[in-house]
């Protein structure tokens, strides 16, 4: 519990969370490295993200040990952002759909990669 | 520590404690005022970063031009084939390492181990500085080699550049400010400035530093991975 004595906790928990954060980051990177795509990519990346964020706030920033008055001040206001995210995705999807439907934008356009732009260096013969 | 901050805490925890803290016509947050203010600053900073990230969400959804492949743009080659996103992964690990050393510094501060605290904060600042260095390298690579600009790039959606420079730039600014702040605190710890006042300042500086790491967790996921 929080008091004027400050936040003193055994070192062990910090080491455990530290290692856990490394592992979770490793997992996130692995998602990209092994080129997982689609819904699974989103699920994995967002799960690892929230786990990491949760552990940082809870343990490193000591939120689990603070009194509820402070915790709600920290975590309460940002929850309204969920509403903003929801509104902006609905609005965004509508805009995108309108651009496809009425402005003739290409649905199947594909991004270029640096390799395509610079040419594959190994393949060029001089 | 100082009696001034020890405004009496009622007997209750949880919801009853919440009602007590807000209703008793006294101090609501039973933490040093500096810590309460840092938390309030961080909540407001959360909103600023959220504005950027929600703005990114909106342009990412609305743009009909294809979004550039981050995995390949941020790949780096160490002699062999380019490894996807490797620089960003290294930066992520560096920031987590610095968060760990900071957590230990806070702990050592409360144990009044001044020199350990000093060196741990210095290590944190050094990791932070190397993070900014890598970011400078990444920016240079994108601007000079790839021709990415805030208004356009050769890969796809022009919004990629604006979001990239805005979001990573604002985060990098936070890291740079954090490095200066940490070094300032570290030297005051070493000089014995907090021997009388107590070492809450290390925890407060730590909150800021962990927040910077926290923001990077979201940037890493939303901008680089998704």
C-alpha cells in the first residue's frame, strides 16, 4: 500500500517483470520475423502490446500498489479515448469506402518495397 | 520520510477508501505532491500521444493508396540479407533495458544506496541516449537514402512520412528530454541533495521514464508492426 514511505518492494519482482517484457517483445518481433499475417497478426501484436503496457504501468510504475483514488485518476480519463477510437474508425471506414465507390480509387493497389525501387543488388550484372 | 506529506490515511482500502479520500475534505492523493503532479502531467501527455495515434489510425484507414511495407523499409543488412525491422527491434530492447535499470534505481534510491542509484540512473540515461542515436540514424537513412518526406515517399501512401516524422519525432523529443532530466536527478542524488528530503524524486523521474517506454510499446505495435 502507498504511503509517505514510498514504494519499496523486493527486487525479485522487478527482475521477473523485466525478463517478461523482453520475452513479450521477442514474441512481438517474432510475429513480424515469421511474417504472420491477417487476423492472427493483429490478435498477437495487440495482445502482446497490452500485456507489456499493463506490466509496465502495474509493476514498474507501481500502479497496483497505489490507492484507488490515484489509480482511477490515472486510468479513468484515458478510457474516453476508446470512444474517440471507435468514432474515428467508423468515420474512417466510411471515408475510405466513399473514395473507392465514388472517386475511382484503386482497391488493389500494392505498395512498393525498397528492394523493388533500388533493384535487387545481387541480381544485377555488370 | 517527511511528516508534511503524511496526511493521515483512513482505515479503508478499495472503494470505501476512494470515498474517504475524496469526501473527507482533505488531501485526496496520499503521495508526495510531486508524484501526483507527475502523474497528472503523464495523463495529459497520454492525450497528446493519443491524438497523434488516433490521427494515424484515421489516415491509415481513409487513405486508398497502399501503406508502405514497414517491415522492409526498416530492415537492415549486416553484410548478408536484410533482416526485417531489426533496428526497431534493437531500439525496443534498449528501451526495455533502460526501463529495468530505472526500476532498480528507484528501488536503490529508497534503500538510500546513493552510488548505486547514481550509476543506475546514468546507465538508464546512456541507454536513452543510444536510443536517440539510433533514431537519428534511422531518420537519416529514411530521408537521405530512401527519400521519405513528410509530404510524400517513393513507396506508397504519402501520409506514411507525416505520421512517421510526427510520432517518432515527438517520442524522440520525450526521450531526449528524459535523458537530460535523469542526468540532472542523478547528479543531485550523488551530491547528497536528497539525503534530507528523501528519494521520491527518483521514483518521480522513473515514472516519466517508464511512460516514455510505455508510449514506445504502442508506437512499436501500431506503427511498425501493424
